[in-house]
C-alpha cells in the first residue's frame, strides 16, 4: 500500500509541477509565436508529451522513495 501511495503522490506532484511549467511557457510562447491552428496543435501535443513524461518520472521516483532503492 505504501508503494502505491508514494507512486501516485509522486506522479501527481510531478504532473502538477509540469502543468505549472506548461502554463508559464504557454503564456510567453503563445502571443509571440503561434500564428495558426497547426501551431496550436503542435504546442498542445508537445505539452501533453512533456506532462506524460513528468508523470512517469514522478511515479518512478515516488516508487523508489517508498522502497528505498537508488537510481
């Protein structure tokens, strides 16, 4: 149970952190560089990939924290 909880909490924390970073970058990148719907789609897909990777890394780090394993 401890491993599952740490894994979920780690994934959620990293997901929230990555969401904050995406919001900051979108507020800067959007007005300066997005000119078409294609640009919006590309930025959206890059954001989703980034957040998915951060969630996986957060879950892995949470699991390692629960088990005491080193990377």
